[in-house]
């Protein structure tokens, strides 16, 4: 029979998620036989993480996401693809990411797509900031992380970020992420959202 969608409830301290749940060979076989799309999901995840076969424990991870967390097939494949793109395609990492998302009520494909887009936007912004300020591969300081998070929340385009950097360098002797954040915050408060609006005030 087809899986009946179940309402998602936020785990409580008295009923934590059991990430170590392992399905026996008999239980796994029965579950796969009863859910026609589960075999395709297993094969799909296998291809995404580029393995030739799964161990029983790795099979249990997929079954756990499907049967215990009630995540549908498309969600599981999208999550595996995202983790693979991060270079973290172990089944343990996929499982832990799924649990963290579940805890934050990110349990639909649409919510996962939005989450992935936000994460990719943050990565792209950090890459741009690193390039502009010459940070290279070094770890950002906690203060720099705070500035980056503030800038990300303003949701400006790459072009406006570049313009803010140019404006910053007109007023300081060396690149200052703090100063650039102030420039962007001013534009944000003034409701400037396009490059044309920003250029009219510089």
C-alpha cells in the first residue's frame, strides 16, 4: 500500500529522534516490498552518493528518513544531492542533516528548496566578500561572521555589494567590512534596492 502522509510533530525532550534506528534484514525487505517507490529511492540515493552498494546500516538510514521521519522520496533525493554538492555525501551526514532540518520543521520539498537556495546565497556572498577583501581561505572571525550575516539579511544583489565596496574604498585607507556594512545598512534604510538608485546617491 501507498504510504499515508503523517503530520509532522516537533520532537520533544521526552521523545527524541533516534538516529541510531536500525532495520533488520526482514523488516527492511518487508518495507521495501510494501512501498514501490522506496526501491527507486534507494537506487537513486546510491547513484547520487556514487556507491556500488549500501551496507545494511546505510540502507537503514534511507528507511529511517522515509519510514520514521516520513520524508517523501523527492525530498530524500534532493537532500542527498545537496549534501553531495557540499562534498559531504556520507549517509551519516545525510541522516544528521535530515534530522536537523526536521527539528526546524523543514519537511517539505518546497521548504527544502528554499533552505538550499538560502544556503547557496550565503556561500556565494561569502565568496564575493572573500574576493573583495582578500580574505583568501582563512577562517572568518566571529565579528566578520556577524557582518556577513547582517549583509546577507539585506538581500542585496552582487552588483550593489560591489558598489558598496567601491564606496567604502572612497572613505577608508584599507578595506573595512564594518564600514561597508554601514553603507549597505544606510541604503537598506533608505529603501534603495537597485543599482540605479544607489548610483544616484554616490
